[in-house]
């Protein structure tokens, strides 16, 4: 089931999944985290609303994608500034 009535959860799900892939991962991961939290808050305020699983998946994948890419960026910056 696709939670069409909970857009935050759906956006979080897709951005979280795409944050694992190489392009724009850091940005997508951050947005997936924000949207996932918003989707979970909306599900909590409206008990019958679908999208809880999508919000959790988006939140989890977004967090993993964001942290992984942040580590890569910090590593590259460390290598870059460590040479000087």
C-alpha cells in the first residue's frame, strides 16, 4: 500500500532509499530524516493514517545515507587539509 494521504512519509521513503545511491546523497539523506520525522508525527496525530512503515524506512535509510556520506566528505576534507 502506498500512503498517498501521508506525503511526508512517502517523500521520506523515496529520498531515504535514493540517499544510498551516489548522487546528492548528503542532501537527500537530510531531507529524508526531516520528512520521516514529520510523517511519524502526522501518523501519531491521526491514528488511522497509513505511512508509518514508509516513514521508518525513509528515516532509517536517510540516516544511514546521510552519515555515510558525511563520513566520506569529512574524510576527503581531512585528506585535503592534511596535506597542507
